[in-house]
């Protein structure tokens, strides 16, 4: 899939936020500045709009590692593992302890050794065009046969 504008990123993110349910995990891969946090901002803001909640200012959690957004007694947990050095640092966060009442969006998940079986992995890659990105989506577990190219 090719995303050629910020509008495309917003539409893609909002469409995915319509099918993802609480308990799901999304891994975001890609270089710095490729659009992972922008995708997350649109995803969370769409959920807030849908639930008539004031839009949050969505920042990259690089320095905080985690931002937690409450939406109708459920949470969207936005992790950024960029600064972590090893798997033990990830274990200390307890990322996968609480799963049923949250959606977890995790940037830089490369250090995670034991990945949840039900997850969506999104790979963002720079394209030759300035505002364009190539996006590859892979589903695992319950998402394995989902046709993501149709969203």
C-alpha cells in the first residue's frame, strides 16, 4: 500500500481504528520521522471523536516511554521503546500484563522477544516521493487472514 499524503495517513489510521478492538496490539516499525506517531495521533483522536471526548495532544512518548489515553473506561496505551537497550527493560514495563481493556500501540518493538499471538504489524518505509510512504501490514493470530489492503 502507498500513502501519498497526510490525508491518506489519516484515512488509513481512522479506518484501522474502526476494526481494532480493545485487547488488540499494534506494532509500528519504521525509521525516525516516517509517520509512526502521526498514524497514532490520528488513531487516538479518531477514537476520542467517536466517543465525544476532547482531542488529546498526541506526542511521541520517546522520553516518557508510555502515554495512556482513557476512552470510556478503556485505554489506548502508546509505547515508544526507542530508548530501551535490552529485553529486560521491556519486561520491567509489564507491557503485556493488562490486555483486555486496552489497545496497545507500540513503536520500535524490535526488542520484544515474545510477541503476542494476536497482533497487527505495520511497516512504514520512505518512498522516493517526499510525502509518500510505503506501508506493509501483516496480521498474526486472529488477524492472519484479514485483508488489510482493503482498508
